[in-house]
């Protein structure tokens, strides 16, 4: 089988990139290592679609890993960014747009009594962890297997997303003493967490959790799990850090942890709130946040924090988010899930298991249920790779890894899925085949 994508222009760019970047990329999953072949280079995007360097069109089911909730190049966001750009790119001093975006976030997330803007989700979680350690005077943090909280040293242990995709869940270059400060338990396993707190409770500063795990494919919490996380953490004097870098503003206009039973002390946001610009935030209870410098003695800073272009983009995104946006995201999410399930059944694709929350889908070539990292990792990589490449050849861009979530955007309508359905059906057929 000779794949039709990538085309000649992408291939040429890839040859150059490999001479310039480690592994040819600036972020590992982009390399297609997990699915084989070489990556498609994109030139532009519009609405539900991406256009590659060869001018081919793809339905975009990655959405910049969730940042593009409104689709590609939404006109209102572009207008806001252009306007801000005309006024200056960075001042390294306070600007009104920071207040406006912070106020808009707080209207939707009242738990953000105080917040800080940073430039990446990695920075947001890293800073929130430092703060939790400062608050509690304790050093250990708990994370869940397959959870991804950015690439800071301590948080790569048993991580999902890229590290899981590339089978390096415990990065080299992280000193043992730092790695040992991170305790890891399976997601959705209250007994394991209780046992951990029993043994290390007095040393634990915080529990970090994605309220809906979205970096090992999509793995929703089991009923009651997040309540148990909260009560165990708080009973032992640890803070709860809800990492909503993916879920925040994707499933509703605000965060999801509280409605799922998680009472967070600190919250991190990213992806959607920057609308494709380098914006993330962390925040929470005022009495904790006020321990940050310059009032407190936990230090955190950033030359480009609260950058005017990022603030402008975030504001435009938040203004565009209405109840209708979330209805549309739910509609297309349900539509895609139904089509995939029906076709998989019709084509007798076994094993096949879908998870979904709104516009987030987990596509597993595995026997369900998928409740944790171990179960997610049973997903058949070879089948996913065939599924991925056949979809790509048919003009559908899926995440290039079996352990990433599929993201829809509000720019999608059922007509887009009608057009993509033949490619997805062919892709499922390829996934079923024993031999490629
Ligand atoms: C993407 C992600 C991060 C890291 O964000 P970056 O902007 O890539 O540094 C952290 N936490 C979660 C849950 C994420 O999905």
C-alpha cells in the first residue's frame, strides 16, 4: 500500500525539517512515530478544514490538540488579534486586556478568586504545583497513570499523551530525587489512592488530576471517583489541583470539575482559552494565590505572560462561546460517535470501543470498558495506524497516535461528517484487516 498522503511538498519539507529539528519536529507526537510514515505539513486552516502544503484538504479532528474550539482561523478571533497586533506585540507591563480576559474567565469560573496568566499548560501546572508545595510545606504530589500535565521534570512520571505515545512514560534527564517526589496511581482506582494516602499522606502537597482524562485517549471518571479524590486529599491536608487545560471551556463555558464532584483548590486552564495563541492560566482560592510573589514568597514570572495578542484571542473566543456553541459541539460529537459505532458494527471491527464527552472522543481498538491507562494501552496500535492512514488518505486528519483524544470543533456541521464518512468507513475496514 502506498499512502497518498503526505504529498510531495510535505515530503520535501519533512526532509528539511529532519535536518533542522531533533526528530524533525518541535513536539514529539507531530512526528507520526506512533503511526508510521511521515507527517503532513499544513499551510492553512479554515473552519472545520486544514489545507496541507500540497493544497489537499482534510477535516480537522485534532484542532491543535483542542485549542481550536471554534475551528480554524475564526474571523472574530483573527480580527481581535490583528487589532491588538497593530497596538504593539508585548510591553512587559500591565495592560487592560489582561484584566478583561481574567474578568471574563472569572465570570465563568467563580473558583478563580485570583489567577495568573502564563504561556503554556506546562507552566501553569508547574507553577500551581510549586504553589501547592509552598502552601503545604510538603514536597510530594500525586498524579494518575496516563495523566498528562505538561513536560516539567516532576510530572513526566507514567505520563500520557506524547510520552505514552512514544513509550517514554518516564523521561530520562529527570533526577531520581525529583522523580521520587511524584507518586503515581491508576486512574479510577479509589482503593489505590486511599492506600497511597495511608502510607504517604503527611508528605503529599497536592493531587493533580484531569477531571476527565484526555491524554490516554478519552477516559471519563467513574461515578464517585472524583468525590473520593477530594475527600482523601482534603482529609490528609493535601490540595486538589484540577488540570482543566483540555476540559476547561471545551465541554461548557467554564470548568467541569465541580459538576463531577471534584472540589479543587487550584485549577489550570490552557488550550481553548488562548484560541491558538500561547495562553494558559492557573488560579483558585485567594488565600493560596496570595502566597505568590510579589505579595508572598512563592516565585513565578514570565516575560510574555498576559501577552496582548494572546489576551485578545482569548477574549474573542470567550465572547463567541454561547449555549448554541456547546449545543453544536454536542451535536457533532454525538453524530460522529454514532457514525463510527454504526460503521464499526457493520464492518465487524472487533475490538472497537468509543468513549465520548461532548466534542471529545476516545477511539480505542480495544475491548471496552477503558477505565485506566492499562486498559487504554491495550488498544491495538497497528489497527489504529491503519485506521489513521486510510482516513488521512481520504482527507480526514485524526490524532497521529492511538493514545490521544479526537477533538471536534464548533465549525463542524453534519454535512462535513457526511463528506468524511466514506473515508472513515474505509479506514475502519482497513483497521479490521489482519494484514495491511
Ligand atoms: C496539553 C496539556 C498540558 C500542557 O500544556 P502545554 O501548553 O502543551 O504545555 C497540561 N495538562 C493537560 C491536561 C494538557 O492536556
